[in-house]
C-alpha cells in the first residue's frame, strides 16, 4: 500500500479541504504533513460551512483516523479552540485524532514575534497571517524549538523558560508587544488540555498502517507557488508545500508515495504581497472575487484574483509529479463570454514558458478561450456539461498531459463531478 498525496498547485486556497472531505471515504487515515493554523480548509455540507486550520479534513468521517504529522506546527491554544468547536457539532475528536510527538509548538511569543517582524518590514511586508508560523519554523531549524513530546518530559519547564527568555530579548529588540500573564495563563490551560490528547510517534503508526494495507491520504496546505524553495520567494510560506515534503513531514520513504492529486482553481488567486502575473485590477478581477467569494478563510482578507496561469500550473505539475488534476470553482466562470489563460511570459529577453527567477519583470501572454456563459446549478454529470466547458477541460489536459479527473461546480461536498 502507498500514500496518495493531495496538494495545491497555485498560491493556496484551491479548495483542498472540500476535496479531501470528498475523497476521505476511500481512505482509512488522513494526514496533514506541513504548515499550521495559517491554513484555512473550508468544507460545506448540510448548508453549514466549516473551516479547519490544523486538524485534517477527514475529521467529519467517524471511522477515519486523522493525523497531525511531524512536519506541522501547531498552536495549542488555537487547536484547543478548534477541537471544542468540532465537539460542539458532535465530532469525537479525541478518539479520531493522533498528534506527532515531534510536531513543533507555537507559543504566544511566536505570534508576538511574527507581528514584530512583519511591522519591521514596512512597505516590504510578506502578508503574514500573524499566526507565528515563520518564527516557530525558525526555532525548529535553529534547534531551539519546543515540541509536543516535550510536554510529557521532565525537562519541559526548563525548555519552556529558556525559549520564553530568548523570545523576550528578541521582542525587546524589535520593540514588539510584551508577553503577558494573561498569555501565559491561556497557554498553560491549553497545554494541560493538549497533554490529554493522543501524542504518539506517528511515523511508526503510519508505516505500520501501510504494512497492514490501510489506505493513507496526505493532505497538503497552502500551495506549490508558496513553497519556501520553489515559490515566489520571499513572498512565500515557511514550509515546503511540494510533494517531496510528504516524506519528511510524515516519516515515509519516497518510494511509498502513490497517486498525486493536484488541485487548481479554474482561475488564480493569492493573498498578501508578492508577484502575481495574471492579476486583474479591473471589473473582471472584482467579478471573480464576488462570484468566488474570494476572502481568506483564516484572515478574512480579500484575495487578489486573476486568470488561470498555465506557466505556473505546468511548473507545479512538474515539481510534484501530478498524476491527476482536480479543477475547482469552475462555476465562478459561469458568466464570462470569454476566458483568458496565460500560456507564456514576455520580458525584455523575449517570451518564455518557464518560471523566471524574478516574476516581477514579466507580463503574461494570453490565449482567449470561449466561455460557456451559463449556470451549472443543475449539472451533475460530465455528459451534461456545456460543450465550451468540455473544450476548456480538454485543452487543459492537452496542454499539461495530465487528466482532469474531477471538477467542482459549487461549494457543497455534493457539487463534484467525476470526469473519469
């Protein structure tokens, strides 16, 4: 048995949570392998919208095991709040959730540092969610982080006090907010709660599950174009979001990876600063934002919107070894007579089909494609799709060489059409 992988191919917000929820019935174990509460995976069913930040999106299926892998970072305070909200809906999280003992913990001082660092950047702000993600990954690499396993250790107090002392010096240097008694009280309460959850050596659990022929789905967060190495640096997240990160973030060998589901929107969006070649600052851009309700699930910030970028999409497919494509938010394009798609970039050096080092200095070369200009509310089979939409999907398949096996035509979990 191999681990199947699902990840975003753009700048995040591609609809991964909904698709994981749809695919979960075919898997026994759902694993998050990187990122943290900066993710906002939205699921909608029974006319209720649910937004998950740290917990894998299979949590609403009672017979599944959901695992927070070692590559993640978690905020005990936010995790406790997320679990309480799910329990209020009748979800028995404590029996369905496993947490790696090697996952790094976000302290309140990490969030304070995140805000201080972002403020210091002035006009060059990254667009951080201010959840403490960057600072906690920094401590992880600097080998001074606090991990879930430390909560069960006799040396916890010493490690905690050392890291708080270190952060206090940094906050004073950056003129950030001070760590308060209220922060510490909330932290201690959350830590006591976290200690009662299932903190285990998840890499053994996952590999043993594979040995028992149990199915495993790895759920990515953010998107390939936000990868710390391959994204539009420095306007990226603080973790590796590509398929290669699955091995590190779960503790499995590369040879144990199977299908790679790549999710992309029928257009593009991104949040925060950084280059965005196909961005639309016009009526079409606002129309995409309104039709797609493009506001961040975690931050509430309006997303920047633009046409589909095939140069970036092909790049992501190459990096991740995508075997199946899933196109979401197709319905957002329902009322466009024509759709533009970027097929190349133009710079002072001519046209290119590759992602350049500097995305700020290029302009997109567009191909115009006929839109279907009709609603898809009552469409639930591939045969019933408008011909123009079928042609659009076929063109994407021809360009990428990868089949589009699923499309999403609305926010509800039922609004999925299987294409193959």
